[in-house]
C-alpha cells in the first residue's frame, strides 16, 4: 500500500453509491473505518428512501388513472341511461338523479384516494430497522409476589 491518496471528485455524485466511493489507499484507523461504515449505511438508507418514493409516486399515478377511468365509465353509463329516457316528466328526475350519483361517486372516489395515499405515505415513512423485540417478561415469582422491576 502506498501513502498516496486516491483522487476524490468534488461533486456529491460519487457518494450516491457506497460501492463507488473512492477512499485513500493508506491504512485507515478504526475510527475512520467506523465513519466509512456509517457513511455506507447512510447511503444505503438514502437509496432505499429514493426507491420508496419512486415506487410510491408510480403507485399514486396508477391510483389516479384507475380512479379517473372508473369515474369516466360511470358518468358515461349514467348519461347514456339519461339519454334513453324520452318522457319529459322523467327527464328532470333522471338528470337530478344522475347529478346526485356523480357527486356521491366523486366523494367516495376522493375518500378512496385519500385512504390509498395515506397508506402509501405510511409505507414510505416506515422505518428501515426492524421493530424492537418484546420486552423481557418478569419471572413468575416477581409477578406473583410483586417483586421490584429491574
């Protein structure tokens, strides 16, 4: 090994992947190795967050497209049924009913979208580390006789 440092580019782009980070070729201390491991972990977390956000954005776009296609199909079928009515006495009732159904459907679709978007946000914000394990249970003797918690 030589004591000559390997050139490092000034931009942040080389640090976007831990495998491409170029470090000096000299012997590193334990402290420096710890910093490097923490940097690699931070980079992995940032990449995972970026992937989660990209997937969530794609899911959001698909949710909006699906929701709008359902709304368009419903509106088309309701207006076709309304156009089939020839009796002028029923025409006004059919128009009011169609408008009511479309308003109700749009409220429901917005509610479905809100729930879907909230679930996506929960998935994106989910921690990467596993949840903490269950706390150690007190022994039978401590539970039975009220021993002090340690």
